[in-house]
C-alpha cells in the first residue's frame, strides 16, 4: 500500500531524510516513532504529497509520486485521510459542516452527505455534538471531528501526525482506542508520535526514525 | 447547475455574512474608489463633449463678390461643395445676412446707411476629419482660388487653439484616467487580498482534505465579484445623485449617457474578479 524505497529529502543545505525505506500494508497499523525533529512529519507530508522527495521511490496505493500530475493530487488526497496535532478544523463552522466539507469538495449529493456525516460522527462518538461550534469542544472532541472528516471519503489509509500531541492522557487514550477500532475495520493507519510507550500492548508495527534515518 | 457551483455560491454568500466587518470595509472601499472613477469619467466625457461642440461650431464663411448673378452663385456653391473636406454648404443671401445682423446686434444698417452693406455669403461646414489647422488650410486655399470669392473667413487661430488644447486636455485626461484606474485596481485588489488573507487557514485546510483548486477558488471569486458589484452599484448611485444635484443648479452643463454611468460598475466587477483570482493564485501556489 505505502512503499518508501531509498527516499531522500532535502531543504536547501539541510538533509531532512536520508535513504528511508519501509512499507505499510493494507489494514496495517504502523507507527513512526522518533524524537522531535527526527523527520516523522516530513515522512507523512511526503506520503500526503504536500512535499516531494528529492530522490527515491514513493508509491501510495496506485499513485507513484514521480508520475502523479499536480491536478491529480486533490483526488489522491480524498483517498488518504489525514489528521494533525493542531486538528486544522474550520473554526467558524459547526461539527457537521466541518465533516461535510470534505464531501462537498468531491461533489457528493446533499442527501448522501447528510447520511455519511451522521455515519462517521456516530463512528467517532460525536453524534450528539453535530451542531456544536468547534471552539465549544474539548481537545479530544476536536480531534474526533478531525478523524471523522478524514474518514468521510472512505480513504484507504489514515495518516495521523501526533494526533495525541495536544491532548491529556485520558483523551489520548480515547483517541488511540478510536484509531484502533477504525483499524480493526480494515483501514490502514500510519501514525507519527514521539511517545513509543503510549501503545502499551496494542499490536502496532513500529518504525523508528532518528535524524532522518530509519533505525532498528 | 452542478452541486459544486451551488456550493460555491452558497459558501461565497455565507463567507460574506460570516465576515460582516471585512465585507463592509471591502464594499465601502470599492464604492468610494469607483465613485472617484465615476466622477472622473463623467467629467472627462463632458469636457470632451464641450470641446467637440466648440469645434463643431467653427465653420468657414465665404463672402461672395457682389457682382455675381444668381446662376454664378449656384455654380460657386456647387464648386465649393465638391471640394474635398466640405460636408455642407448653405447660401445666405444679402437679405438673410441683414436679418441676422439685426437679430444679433439690434441695429439696422439699412436705416443708417440707406443701403444693405452686407454681402451674400456661403456658410461651409467642414467634415470632422478636416477640422484641424493643417487640413482646413488646404480647404480654404481651394476655396480662395474659385471665381466669385471675395473673402474667406475661417478663424484659423481659434482652430489651432482648440486643436492644440484639446490634444493637451485629452493627454492629461488619459494620463489621469490611468492613474485613477491604477489606484482603483490597487485599492480594490488589495482589499480583496486582505479579505482572502484572513481566510488563508481555511484555504489550506480545503486543500489538505482534497479540494481542487477550482473548488477552493470559486467561493472567494463569488465573494469578490459580489463585493465589486455592490460597491459598483453604490458608486453608480452616488455619481447619479451628484450629477442630478449639478443639473439642478446648471441644467445643461452635464450630459451623462447610461453607458458612462454603468462603466465604473463594470470596471469594479472586472477588477474584483481579476483581483480575487490574483490574490488566490498567490495563496494556492503557496
């Protein structure tokens, strides 16, 4: 599903990634673990095609980074759900509109949008807050909205960049359990975090990264 | 209409509602700048109209030799008509000239002198393209050599002055128009840019969840065009009121055709459309 083969990334004179190799299979829950500045977010940005590798091969499902056209990227992103540490929600809209937005963008019909939004909000346990404005929600709830939005288009993989970074221990545990539940339904998840111990006994494939290199 | 177009329109309108203050500022800025542009256009059109009227009133007058019989006068009139640059020739008899003199000066030369001293004349209307100091001389020279012409009066100096000043005024007008237009473009596009800048985070999120560039762009373009349109309509109203006030005091001073009144509105909508696209291009590329 996600293949990185000898991926390098450089900005000006700074070598951010050096020969990164790993793959994440369908339905797998993988986690990139490493300290701040190790290159975790860069890897996710590369996979989400926000940036492009300096060299190396990166394939996500059928999309090869070297072959994809810029006009195809929005369509690719609809199939790769993404959540961020700072949630990146539209704060002037309510929960429903935030999730519906990802569907509007794909031209889904209004009735189907409503049905799908209710479905994903139920999945993340936020049905009762569907008309709440974003600033009215706790951090954990905001992250659930972000996850619901990422799931709206039924992606084949969910990328999560430090999804628990801004949350307290209890909310973090809830989010991890939610991600695990989503993964059990068959969706691949690739999560970046600097805390390896947060997974406990969860069956997660760990990919360790230090100074832009994959380490054992 | 596709669902995305409905969405774009709805989102554009909702965006204006959400950012009421920014929308009010943007519309006010557009309205004020377009009002200035509108007033400038009205003034320009009317200055050019007055110059045109002055120019049109300058004709060539031919005094006819007193000894010419009616047939020769008719022949002379035909000969003048056939000269290149002449649009129309009107014969004014000695009697008509006397009537005009009485009308204009309120005195009767016949009573004073015992005879009519005024000669018969031909009033020559010159074609527009010949109404310049160089070309009119060629027409006058062609008239002077004709048999039966006593004297030709053509206000050459006045022609030169009007021609010279109309050129200067036109050049100043064009220069000022571009300065005003440039100010309008900068002010309007910058205002729209600031409105869009405040939405930068939303634009980024839209792109991250897979919105196409067109999808992101459309609501903001709808907003920009709407602001330009409303600002334009307000400016049109203000200009119209100003024109009516001036007309109330000086009824024949200004002539404002509808297209002159609408021009700032069209310019406003066009600038808003292009300004929104340009501002978005920068953010979407980033």
